[in-house]
């Protein structure tokens, strides 16, 4: 680890932790929405609120980059990390909104498992953010998120195979495909965040 | 603002302004194509020409980065901004081409409004490019483009909901979905350009 | 060309060459799978193996960036190039897997030609990687890959037009569209690799 003699604004770690904690909320809201008796429209509204909070958290990070002389790591990496966390939320919100928008009655088998992947990735990400301060013990985080992304990819392909098995009409296929692809994009976005953290750690080590 | 004592090649501002002005042309061509009596094949051809001009403008920027010793901002940011402007054109051209390719007779309600969003984003971008010289008064530009992207997202979702309402056959849904997604990607690409400008301004301020 | 007085770890060139050679394998496997008498499930398995080898090659590059003091070019560019090569393989593998997953009996006319584009782009990329050492004679490579991407785009649009001509049922359209879009993404990913090489060459020249 590099020694630093310049005082560094450490608020960034808190801001990233906050941003990731909103993803934990979002993934939980998504999971709750899948319950048989859930009020989906209400869930979508709560999700939209979470997305707004994520947007604000992102802008707070950008504003602070703007007004801070010495940042704990490259400005561009701070920007990329903030944008990456924001992307996860955007995809989760879009997935939830699509379910309501398309009035999907039957959700595909496998979706619950995929949203569990999102919840685990969100938890790992939220736990990792404070470790950016020391840049220690981050490797297990990005390895595990990469493993989750592989798992998510498998679940996604199984859902696609079932969807195209001939049991569903074309419009249903189109709607469900849209939803599960947005979920897959959210899983991928978690992996991109982990890759960004890996890059930062590589540079700073 | 930073004082600069090294002579800086200022041609870049003109090149970015030129590149953005081609997007204004492209968005206008798209709007004209939606008129009831438009010759769509002719519009698609003009759009293809505009895309070629955009390609040339992009390559001119890359060549100049290559041959210039002191650039007004990071080489990588110049590259990213040029590529971002190019992306907008690629998506607009692909959308227009798809309408012709799929022989879409009926265009979805909402598309006109969405192309208006493109026209406004293009105008804002073209007006902002010369302000890169002083890095002043850029904030209103990126805030407004972000607002337009939110509006575009809403219009897009309304079009999707209507498309999946059951009133259209599956092939029509597929074709229209392809077109409106390309338009949505063009709107997103404008936002990415604005985000790049924000990043550049943050670094240089 | 810049003179370098610091000993530079040159293993990177070998690692990039290795990574690109796996893409040559992958594109060949894809082409073989399209033969009338091919065992597609076996091809998909070989492709999955190739993807694993590509993953390992990528991680080897990242690990070496991590443990090397002086890299031949920017760490971030090494990372981006490695990730770009990896993306090509991911899309090719996903395309091959989709063909098996969807049990597609009839493959669209034009796909063979598009896989030839992949094979040519892979060959060009593999030949270019060792030239990163001297940064010489790279321009023809990225120009040619850009040309191939334009060709691939045309082939893709022709396949789309045929697909939507009304001769196929909606489920078939959806399946085939998925496959050819993954192939198109693989072609695009080759272009992104070429653009990254161009950026590196611009910086280092």
C-alpha cells in the first residue's frame, strides 16, 4: 500500500457505501414484489423512489469530486464506480417497471432465483465499499461477484430455453424476454462494478 | 478556470461543433421522414450520407489528436467525446434504416414526440460544443440533456405499453420495438455525451 | 517511436497474442458448427472450453498488470484491451449456445458469411497483436477491421429484412434474431478492440 501524505477527503467511502446500500434496498423490493400476494404497482412506486435516491447519491458523488482537491483515487475511477452503481439500479427499476407495464400475470420460473443472485451481489457490494478505504480483502468480493454473474448467466439461459420451448405465445415470449434481459443486465452491471473495483485496487496497490 | 501558458490547438472546438451540427441535420432528417407524405427511402439515403459525414468528422478529430502535441483536454476525453457523438448518429441512422427495411407502414404514436426529444438534445449539444473553449455555462446543458433523457425514457415506456397491449400482431411488435429501441439508444447516447462533457469540465475546473 | 530506457515487461505482447489466438479458434469452431453434418452440441461444448481458456488468458493479463512495475503501455489500456478480446469470445460463445438452446433447425442465409467476417477479423487481430511491440503497421489492421464491421452491418441488415419478410413465424423470428444479434455484437466487439489499439498507438506514438 502507498503511503499518503496529503489529507484525503474520505467522505467518498461513505458515499459509495450509501449508494450500494440503496442497491440492497432495491434488490429486496424486487424480491418482495415477486411474492404471490404482492401489490406490484406499489412495489414499482417504491422502486422508483429508490431509483431517485440512487440518482441523488450519484450526483452527490459527482459534486464532491468537483469540489475536492485531493481525491482518494482517480477522479475518473470515482466517476466510473458511481456510474456503475447507478446502472445497477436503473436496470432493476426498469425490470420491475416492465413487469407492471406489460401486466405480466405469470412470472417465469427461475426469476426468483435470479433476483436472489441480485440480492447476494448487492449485499457483497455494500460490504465491499467500506473496504475501499484500506483496499484490503477486496479480492474475495470481485471473485464472488464474477461467480454470481456466471450463475446468473446459467439461470438466464435456462429461462430462455424454457421460454422458447413452444409453450408460450409470441407476445408473452417477447414480454418475459424483456423482463429477464433487464434482470440479466442488472447482474452484469454488478460484475462491471466489481471489475472497476478490481482495476482501482490494481492501480492503488 | 485554469490559465494556460502553452499554445493549445483550438481546432478541436470547431471539429466538435461540426460533428454536433451533423447530429442536428440527422435529427431533422429523421423528423422530416415521419411526415405523412415523406419519401422514406430518399430520407434513409440522406441519413446514410449524414452518417458518412459524421464518420469523417470523427476520423478528422482522431487524426488531429494523433498529430497534435498539446491538446485542450485529455486525449482520452477527446476520443470519448468524438466516439459518443458518432454513436448518436449511428443509432439515428439505424432507426431510420429499420423503418425502411421493415417496410413499417404504421409508425407508433409517440415516435414523433421522441424524435422531437432527439432534435432538442441535438440542438443543445451543438450549442454547448463551442462553450468547451471556456468551460463556462455547460452545467445547464448537461442538466437539460439528462432531463430530456428522462422524458425520452417515459415516452419509450408508454410506447412499449401500447405496443404490448394486444392490439398488434407479434411481428409488428417485434419490428416497432426494434425501431423505438434504436431511438431510445440515440437519446441515451446524447446523455452519455453530456456526461462526458460533465467529466471533462469537472477535471478542467 | 519513443525510446524506452526502463526495462519493460514484454510478456504482455505474448499474452495478447495468446488471447487473440483463442478467438481464431473460437471463430473456426463457429464456422465448423454451421456445416450440414456438424454435431452442434459437441461444437457448443468445444466453444465453452475455448471461452474458459479465454477467461484464463484474460485473468493472466490482469494478474500480470497487478504484479508488474513498468508496463509497456497504460495499465488501463491493457485492461481495456484484455476485456475487449474477452467480450468477443463471450458473444461468440453465446451465439453458438443460443443455436443449440433454441434447437434452431434452419439457420438463416447470411450467417455463414457473417461468421466468415468473424474469422477474418479474428485472423487480423491475432496478426496485429505482436505488432503492438513496435506499434508499427497497425493502421491497416484497424482500418480493415472497421471495413469488416461495416460489411457485417450490411449482412446483418439483409438478414433482418429477410427475417421480417413474413416468411417466418414469430417465435422463429425471435430465436434467429437473438442469434444474429449476438454475432453482430461479436463483430462490433472486434471493432472496439481495433479502436482500443488505435487509441493506444495514438498515445504511444
